């Protein structure tokens, strides 16, 4: 019991440090990506923090799986490097005695991975899509930041305003550049306001301005001054219904989705906790290292195994999504192969440990001496 408590405490400490490093890397990468989207006008600047949180939540299942795998692997590797395993085997204990404490440590992580994959990640994906689409479906003038040029949703109009009056739709010193089949039209006005038509259509009403229209490079430009000028902005019937994204579908709805895309997403969610369990068990026999050698090569091989396993799962998911294979025949063979690999590595390590066990070597030495005495006797 003392050994198991110390082992779980060491694995928990290693897991905390590993998770902190991996999570910091993902948050930094997400921060750069979301800030780039905000700078490009694809998302609202006020939604940056929420989008970073949602994106980080999407990465959490992979981070937890990799954290559990590395934690068990590093602890087992340390015991080999510090020759603690020699004492363990000399005491007559087997490598399989590590399975129980490792599972006690890893079971909460497996449950967390399942909860993230089945519930938290789809919810975060759905909220992220809602934030992005809500910003994309706002009126063009509501996207405009004072002092910045912004492109409209239809990509044929550019807005510039010098100021906005509070939270209203009134803007000051408006510049609008529109390109259509009739040429280029430039409109400047002192102020503008968004109004609603009788059928729900939205208009930008500009006041006290000028309008210039014509083809660039030609002399037939038309100029006119106006007191009021209405410009169609968008339709009132634009709703905020999000486009269906299979990654954002709740797990209960996904169970009844028999399309290839839905089956592929279900395969991916089921694979996450299974992958976490198998990698935790794989780390026990994989943690062997020569005490006289370094452990860096062992860690590199383990990372290659993790990424290969994840890529193979994505490959199977892609085959199901494209209809090349059935869900019932695709979700389990890869995990069964990894489980057989775990069993084979355990059998191989147990065979080696039995062969080089101190008691076995002592018995072999006695048999050798008895054979020598028998050979020299007349």
C-alpha cells in the first residue's frame, strides 16, 4: 500500500507538470489563431476570450490522453533508470502488479476523456460556431470599427466611419466604396443611420453627402449632392440558425444519426476513452530502459506510437465518412490490434524478467557447477 500510494502520488505530480506544458502550448497556439481571425475581421474582438476557451476545450481530450500516457511512461522509465525495478523483480513481484495502481491513477483520466469527448467538446464546438456565425450575420455597419476600413459580407463594398454614437446605429463621417456591373461608386456623408423598411429590409440612410460614380480611367464620372440617400444593407429575415456541423451534434442525437458522417463522428468520440485506456496499459511494458542508457529515445518512440495511433484512428474515421467501410466493422479492429500489442509486450517482458530473475540465475549457476563436478569426476 505504501508503494501504491507513492506511485500514484508520483504519477499525479508528473501528470500535473505534463498537462501544464501541453495545455500552455495549445492555448498559445489558439491565442495566435483567434487573434489573427479577429485582426482579419472574421470574429468580433469582444469574443476573443470566449473563442479561446472553446477552442482549448476542443483540444482537451487529446491533451488528457497524451498526459496520461506520458505520465505513466516517465514514472516506469524512472524506476528502471534508478534500478528500482531490479529490487522489485528480486522481491518476487511481477510487472503485472503495476496494472492495478496504474489503472487506479488512470481511471479518472479515462472518465474525464469520455466526458469531454461525449459532452463538453460538442458543446464547445456548437458555441464557437454560434459566436462566429452571429458575427458574420450582423449588419455590415455593426462590424465597422471607427477608423478602420471593413469589407461587407457581399465583398463588393468597403465601409469606413470616423465615429459611432454610443451603442446606436448612427455613424459619423461615412465613406462607402461599391463596385458592381455599373462601375465604381464612392459615397461620402456626414452621418448615416440604419433603418428598417416595410417588408423588413434593412437600409443605410446617409445624410448630407456626395456620390461619385463611373469607370476608373474614364472621364464620364457623375457627381451629385444629396440630403438623404438610402442604401440596401441586408435583409431582416437573416436568422441566427447555425449551419449543422456534425462535430457539434450532442451524443444522444448522434446515436440516431445513421449517415456516414454521423457514424464517423461517433467512431471518433468512442475511440478517445479507449485510446486513453490502451495507451496507459501500453506505457507499463514500454517504459523499460537500460539504466546505463538515456531515456530520451524511449520517449521519442512512445510519442511516435501515440501519433501513429491517433492518425490511424483518423484514417479509419475518414474511411467510414467516405462510405468505404461500415461502422460496425471499423470501430474495433484497430483497438483490438493495440490491445494484442499490449498483451504481447507484457508477455515478452515477463519472459525476459523470468529468464534474468536472480533466483533463476542462481539456479542456473548451481546446475552449471553440478555439471562441472560431474564432468571431472572419474
